[in-house]
C-alpha cells in the first residue's frame, strides 16, 4: 500500500506503479491477513499506471502534432 500511495505522489516516474503492482501481488500470495492493504496497493498501482500512462501518451502525441504543424506554418 505504501508503494501505491507513492505512485500517486510520484507517478511520472513509472517505478512506484510497478513496485506497487509487484509487491501487491506478492503480498496477496504470501500474507492472507493483509489482503485489504495489498488490494488497495494493487488498485492504486494499476490506476496510477493507467492514468499517468495516458497523460504521457497525450503529451507525446500533442508534442508530435505541434512540432509537425508548427514547422510547416512558418511562412507568411
């Protein structure tokens, strides 16, 4: 769950999401008493991975479109 919370705060790095997903799955298998915390870490990890992944994808697409249209419209 700690890695899931860290992925909300430092999500642009992708590393906290992967750590939350991996440790969440390991905790589900090894520790049945902490099932709620491991599920919350998994949910936060997957949601942040999808959310920040979408932001990165939109940023890359936007920069690509802006650079291709900006280079052609430079003449007056």
